[in-house]
C-alpha cells in the first residue's frame, strides 16, 4: 500500500516497544459485540486500473464547454446560479502547489502566514466588490469573512445574522430568488421556527422582473416591527439587476435590514455594489470565477457586511497584526464569535469553509485587476445584449421580463422549453435551463414551462451565439 | 539552535517578506488575457442607468508574473502535509494522494454543470451512487447523503433529520446531550437548530458512562431529542459503553448522533451503524484524504439508519432500469442544505481513494494509524503523561501537566518550539476538559523514522524546558515571523487592506 510506509519489521519493532503482541491487540478493548466480523467488501485498484475505471466513469457524462462544440462536449449556455467563466490556467497551476492545498486551517500563525495573508487579501477583494468605496483615512465600511460553503448557505447565514442583530424573526424574500437559495433558506429556518413556513414571507416580481415594490410596502406595513430583514437577489434568478436602494428604502422604514444575494459577482464590475446601494449584508457565490463548475461544488460562499456588525458575522476572520519583532503579520481573529471558543453561543457552527476556492477567486481577481475585471464585465454585458437582440428577431420569442440584465436572460420560446432543450442537446448544445426543470423551477413566472434561462459570457464567440439562435429557431414548433 | 539527531534540524531558506498585493504593481498594469469583442460594443452607462458603477472596484494592478510570484512566495510561508508531519489531533492530516487531484480535474467531472440533464450526467451520478454505497459498506448505515459541505454542515443536517423524525411522530423534544469533550461545532450545531444542549460529564477515565447518560436523560422526561457523541472521543478513546448508552437514549425516545471526525480509527473494525448510532457525519477531508486546502473545501456526508431515510436532504441519487436519476419528490425530506449536489470535486477524490485502498487497505490504514499513535504514547508517556489510562486509538492526547509542574514552560511554548524542530504543532488546548491539552494524531501515513524523530523532538523540548526555559518560551526562533500579537489583532481589528492616507 503506497500510502502506508510500514514494513513488517517496523510493525514488529513498534509492537515490541509498545509491549503488545499483535496489531489486533490494540483493538482488543473494543467490546466484541461491536466489532465487524467480516472484511469490508470493496475491491482495491492499482493506479493503472484506477485511472481506467475513473476515465470510463468520466466518459459517461458530457462536459459543458463555453467554446464551439467539440467531440464529446457540449456548447453550454447554462447558468442558473453558476455562470462558468474562463479561469486562467495560472490559477489552477497555483492551487496545485502543495503549500496551498495540503495545509490546514491556519491555527498556528507562525507557520501559516501564506494562507493568512491570502485570506486577508481575499477579504479585501470581497469588501471592494460588495461594499461601498473606501474613503482614505476612514475606517473600512465593509468587512468580508474568510468564506462560507456556497452562495445558498451563505445567504441563509446572512438571514440568521440579520435575525440576531435585530432580535426579530420574520423574513421577507422578494422577487425572483434562485429556487435553491430559497430552498436552503427554508431548510435552515423552517425547522427552528415554531411558526413553520410562516416565518418566510415572499413578495413577487413585476413585468420588469424586479421586486414588486407596492406589494413589498403593503406586506411590510402588515408585518409591522417583526421583520428582521428583506432579502433580495441581484442579478436575480431571471438575470435582472435589482434596484437595491428602492428595496432598502422600504426595509429601512420598517426597521429591517437589507440582505442581498449575489450569485454572479462579476456584475459588480459595472453595477453599483450592493453596499453602495445600502445593503447591510451581502452573500454571494464565487465558483464561476474561481474554478471549474465541477457539478456545482466546491465553490465559495462570499460573505460581507457593514463593519458595525462585525461581531455577528459567522465564520473565520483574518486580521492584521505584528509579531514580537514588530513585523507585519496576520492571525485568525475575533474568534470569540466562533464555535471552538463560544460553543453553543457562537454566531454559527461553521468551521471548515472553502479556503482553497476562496484563494482561487482571489488569484483570478488579482490577475484581472482593476481594468481587466471591468472589461470582463463589459464583454459579458455585450455578449448578452447581442444574444438578446438576436432572440428578439426570432418569430414568437420574447424576453420573459423586461428589466436591465447583465449576462443572463430569460427567454420565452415557442413550445415547451424542456423539449427544445432536449432537441438542442442532441445537436451538442446545452441551450439553457428550462424554468420548470426539477431543482431549477420558478413556478411564479407565467409561462415558466416555455422559458429558458440563457447565460452568455466572454467564452462565447459571436458564431456560438448565432449558432444557438439559429438552432433554437429551427427546433421550435 | 541544533538538533539532537538525524532530521531534527530545520534549515533556513531564502524567504521573501511579501507586501500585500495592493501595495504592488503600477497604474494601468494588468494580468488579464481577454478575448476581443466580436459583437457590437454597448454602453453600460446607458443600459444600467442609476445602477451604473462609476469607478471600478479597487483591485490590484499587477501582471501575471507579479501575481504568480506573490502567491508563490506566500505559499512558501505555509507549512503543509507535503512538507512534513502535521499531527493536528482530530484534524487528521494524512497524505493527500496526487492521483485524486488528477482525477478530479478530468473534464468528465470538473467540466460538468449542475443544471445539465440527468442523461448527460450519468457518469457523475454513478460516481455519487457508488461513493454512497461504499460509505454505507464502511459505516454500516442504510443510506448516506453527500450534500453537506463540511463536518459541521453534516451535523446541522443530522440534527435537522433527528428533529424531522421526532416531528413525524408528533413529538417536539428539544434537549440534546453533549459530552464535555465534544467538538465546539456540536453545541453550535444544536443552537443553530434552536435545540438546547445538556452537557454530560465524562468519567474520570475519560469515557462516557451509561449511568451518567441515564441520569441526564432522567432530568428531562419526554424532552430528549438525542445525544451527540464522538467515537473515538476527542481524548482518542473508544467509547466502550456506546451500545448501552445508545439504548438508554433510545428508551428515552431520543436518537444518537455520532460525530465521525475520528472515523479513521474504525475502518474495517467497527461499523457505527451497527452500534446503536442513528446518524453520523463523515469528514471526507479527514478519513478519506481529500485535501484541507488551508481551510476547506471539506465534505461532510451523513449516514442514517433505515428509519431516517425519508428525511434525507433532496435530491438523492437513485438507480432504476440501469439509469441513474435524481429524486426530488421526497415529501418528508428536510430539504436542501445548499445549492446543487454538495462538494462534488471532493466526492470524486474520496471515491478515488476508497477504490485505490479497497476494503483491506482501508482496514490497514486504521490499524497503522492506531499503531502509530500508540507507539508515540509508548515513546512519550513519561514526559507527556496520557490523558487517560485507557488505551489510545488514532491519537495520543496528553498535556503539559508534568512539564508545567516542574518548569515555567507550558503547552503553547511546547507547540511553538516544535516549529523550530521542523514540525507543525499538534492541536493544543483542546479538548477543553483536559487543561493544557496536546492532541497528537500522527496518522497512518507517517513512517516509524518520522515518529522516532518527532518523539525525540518532544523529549528534547522537555529537557530544554528544564535547562533553558527561555529558549522554549520565546520560540519559535526559526520561523519567518515570531509569535504574533493576537490581542492587538482583536482590540483594533484590521480586517482588510486600506490605502495609506
């Protein structure tokens, strides 16, 4: 066994020093009735057979690519909470350094400065994306933590944080929120709320795909001073950019916090940050900019909030300090919020988070830099607008909603979206996500069964988009 | 400083002090390689109106070379399992096989989008199905969900299922018994579920007794939701009374949750699902070699006995007529704990490892992990007395009890001094029940020579504590930075880089 170095002689010598006659003796204190009486039934494979077996398993799926169809892969326009971008080769090369991927949570700062400084820089980048701009000489307006599991659980934790801060329990989830984010929120809250599903109220969206503000105002008035937070997503599940300020104005009047979920952080290269629009807590997902889609995980839950709430933030935080010789260094800090110190009084139970993917996110953002990040956002916007114009030229196609979008749009087509998607799959195209697909359905959208959610990014060339539009038109009845 | 035998001496190497990346580069520099725009340019300002962001976010302005050097230099300030022994008790830092990394990056796994149709995901669904079956075989549970993203997420999931089970019986018990030696995540997970912790004391020999549990249960008739137990415990001891304890909890109407952080001590020896445990999470990033990545991603699959299957998160992976499919329609399910299907990349790595090891190899891993810990105990017990007279399993838990009594040196100093000898320190000051705890978990991937050298280092430190206590108390001396001021960090939190005024 190549990962186990013990020779028979080693074992014999070690047993002699221990004073045991056999390895089996080391387990003799386990009561016999609890012992497994037969060997585990799993066959071992050498590396050659292992690679063959896994290669065969891998070949039984069709990878999604952004470029033109190639053998065995599909040209993909799938998004719906995971919009894959091109991640530079240098990012994954860096992740494969053993000092990054084979280290543990930085409990001992003297031998973990690499991870600690990288997290500090990650926190800075996330604060820049989601928070208001920094004023020189002023305290940081926003702080980010070291990462959460994913966008959906980060959103649920953001809502729990809002409940702790306000001491209130009702939650108003507004507009087109990713069904899996909403599902996760229900999972976190339904069991603990004696009111059951009652604790989460929802408000719909208008023809523009944005939150129905009149309905929100009415609901907030009804609920009075029980609302902990108003939750809104931007870009939302239909790809529409939400005017967070308008939602925030109503939330603030009700004494509620504003929580914003952001599954596509690239939008904030061109769009005012949620923090600038008054958001109190922002939760997002970085997978699309960090690593391959990998069936949706591992990704990275982004989490930032106004600095005044720092002691209610879940998860780890890295802070700057000095060593005993006065040199700048970094440590895990404000740990009195955390489970290993506070136990049942902690702000969350989170321990291991998504460190390596957070690192990938940070490295990519550094490579893009100030100008590259903005230009990448412009490319995405332009491709999506091009697709939008092309689709509007197709007979019987229309945009499901009319609001401003970033790089994903919802298009209502002729016929059932699932049938259309199936036909295109046969041509090697993943055309988009039908909004009645299990796990991805948005029943509150009229004509959801005829609507496809289509994401375009810098990976799609004009000819790929043209190819999609032509194919869609051809297969629709 | 000098070492005392082969391998004990750390060496110095060129290390660059590295300023935050925000202090590097030059305006206008970029490491981006972006495609030319082949569709009409659009005016973002016109399209976005009031939402348009005037100024780009404050990202650095550096080239790819700058970024590569920066992160390469930073990486060299990290200790890692590929550099040396990393005996963090309970964290199980064992070697991370390289083949796992290659497999997880195959396009047939890394390139899959979660919104693809089931037909286009057959290989991935089969892998998840096979991993679930393998984990069932190893753990003795009826089904396993792969959805939780880490151990603590698995705890949350397990407790949710326990509550859902009780509610399906029309009961709403709220108390969860938790031994004082438990991981902090256990009580925190209970609170996150708005249930209440009832602390239970371990006996003088370090394990739980059925009597203590019986007494605790008796205080809350009809209100016991369950018990959370770690086995082997955080003291590295097998909970010998687990079957009787489980019976006590079951008779009180409760269910038994096992924190599987230390499951690596039981492979092929004990199947928790056959010892009265109802729910257990498994850390793929501990027992099954998926890398820790400096703080994640982890993966925390949860196994359950038959009666809890209806409550598993949705979707589950099912096999029917030779096709794998996702089952969403599960009316009693607790729902979903996150988006998509869990940390799939970690599932691929863990499955690869399990198939390489096979049943026999996994059993051998457990045997050698226990042998290594017990061997270290034999080498160290005089200077570093064991937490309990009971036999150790996969980790040797000791403390500064003797050294602190005889000298002014304590656990933190010992930990820091170990760095000078070239090792990552063990877990310290945990479990809380043992003052000055040192939790040493060597894992099966360390050789006898490494263990001998590590033990020699600890014994040498014990001598230094007497002969030159200041040397130990001011350690580390060989690291790039000396001890860091954690008080300052907490008093004046600086949690992001700020431009100079």
